C-alpha cells in the first residue's frame, strides 16, 4: 500500500464522500484500497472476519448520487447484531459457524441508504458478552498500538480497524460499553447514542431490554455527528423513542456551549481500584476544560453501582435463557455446555433460576437510576469519568481464574444464590478494567469516549462524557473543542 493510499483512508468519511461526489476517486477504488489494507494487515490483527469484495464492487458501480452524506464510503459492519442478508451471522458461536443472515435489519438498511458500501464484518466475542474480543471460532483481535494487548470488546474488531487506519468509520454496538471500551483501548472516538435514537427491528426491538444500541466508532467528530444525523429516527413500532434533533448534530457541533458546570469523578462505581493513568487522563481533561472557560466540580454519583451491576447481570442471565431456549427449540435437541463458551453456559444455567419478579425488579432499578441521573444533570449537564479504569489488558492476562472456570463447568450443581455469586466473581477482574461504561446503557443516556490520553507504556486510555437523554449535541460540542485544540491522540498507522 502506498503512502498516498494510507493517507486517503485516514481522511474523514465525509471528505471521502466529497471526493467520490466530485469524481476525484470512485467508490470502487476506495473499496479496493480498503480491502488491500485489510489483506496486508489483518493477518496480524484478526480484526476483520469476512469480506464481500465482488458484491461491494457491484454495489459501488451501481451507486447513484442522491445527496447521500456518505456517498460511496466503504464500511465494515460488526458481525453481531447488524444483519445483512446473505452474509455470515454466526453470533461468535460454533453452532452457527456456517449460518447466513436471512434479512437485512433496519440499522444496516439505514447505513446503505446514506451511501455506505458494506465491505465485510469485524470480529467480536461470543454473543458480545465480553469487554475483550477472544472468539473461540474466529480468534483474538489484537491491538494495533501493541499486538501484545487486546483491542477491546465487544466491538473489538471495529476498534482495531479504526486504530489501524483501515477505514475512517466502522459500525459497532454497545450493550455495556462495547463501543466505548474498544474506543478507549484502541484510541478512537466511540459514541453510544440515547436509547431509541437509532433504528431497530424488524426482528429485535429491545435488544438487551434497550441496553444495547447500534452505532459506530470514528476518527472524526464531524463524522460522528453526521452519522447521528443520518441515522436518528422515530419509529412508530419502536419500544423506546427520543425526539428528533431538528437543528442537526453536525450543524450545531461548532456552537458555543452556554455556561455549564461539568461534574467529574474518577471513583469506580463498584469501589474497585482505578489506575493512576486513568486518574491522570481525567485530571488533564479537567485542566483543559477549566482553561476553556468551563466550570468543573468533583462529584459523587448518586447511583448504587454494585446493585446496578447485579441488575445488569440478571438481565444478561434472563436474555441468555430466552435466546438459547429459542435455539434449542429450533434445533429440536437439548443444548449442552459443549455448544457454547463457559460464560454463556453459566449465564444460561443461572438464568433458569431467575424469577420473573427478580427480572422485573432488575429493570425497575434501571429506571430509578435514570431518575437519579436526571436529577444530577439538572445541576451538572455533563459528567466526566475515565472511559476505562485501566489501559487494555495483555493477551496473556487471565481475566477468569482456573477455580472459577472449574465452577462454571459445574454450575448446575450450585444453588441459585451461589450461581449468581459465581457470575459476579468470574466477571469481576474484567469489570475492574472497565467499570464506568455500563451505567449509561442502563439509564439510556448517551455517552462518548474520546482518545485524549496515552499511558507511559504507550497505550491509549479514553475519557468518557455522559449527559441526559437526547443531549448528544452537548457531547459532540465538547468533543469538538478537544478536537480543535489537537487533544486527540490517534495512532498514525503503517502497514505491518
């Protein structure tokens, strides 16, 4: 790959669309350049798990300019939750290793309508359940900053793609930080929009009870804003809805923010240790914001982080039972632990002992947390935290102990309260790395990770801003200030 081609892929997606529109380059040429970069780098990264060269080139050749903001720009979908008819749909699970999507979901249709050309899919862990990407059927995704480290999860393939400069934008989804965690650990921009902002359906209308939202990772605030403009919707059948931003996110991204106080904290919501590098990242951001004329104040979050995580796991357990029971019925056989990874099996078995009342109480606690945060935002419209408490873990780090692995193999033998405790215990080392992201998924509030810090070891570590429902414009305006002042620290990639 030539230097000119690499520099081209580092341009914002909106600029690439302008080049296509002016016929300075064709969409087909962009597709070929991106696929060439994948061919050179993916053997080291394992970020891309499928490509569709012939179909992408055909779609690029048939493209008509109807004013689409992302005309002819190549994009990679996440291999989970972003169905494109005829393309692989394996859920990261060996039972579906050869499965193909039967339909194109509304989110992917919206991407195509806005001019994107889908060129393939990125890697993720089984059922998107982890903050690292270590799929048993597709393998580990490695971090372009340092191949000894994870790129993050569950949208880890997308994070690596962006950091490596394969594309300026890659689709992801976020059910507990799955866009923001890889954004932090791969050093890119990751927005989780307000619940109800982005198209859902036609088969999945409340993914993880609304905790999970499709969107994308980018290297440009304008790309993020324009994509949000393109995708925002109010669906009559939607379970969750938020009013449209009629002014437009891109139109207002450079607007001056009126005098607000930004609250900040570096304390883990679950009381676990936070690395000094994460504290430093927030401290530097606070100093910068003060220099820009903002008021900042250290705060304590009003929510019960430990109780919320227990409710989050209860949802995971219940949803896993619903998913796997449907699979079991369709396959007309009893599923066993050999059909899935141990974490999935443990959630499945634990969920079988979860009562309807316990599930309902868990969801009610999300609503209470949303109320508490809405009250907090009356005083502090924006909250700043680290995105993750640590930089990316090493590939060799053991995030689940041998003892807990053994217990998960035999989880059916445990009492229900022992099962729930095991779910907590086995997830705790991974949760300690990233305790700050889940709350926004449970409240439905938008949150964004920005790549403003690199540790002494040379690894990225993001900062997170969160605000009230429907207020993504505030997040983007703050992000734009950091971008304008050259505070973003991207990896400038070269081919391996």
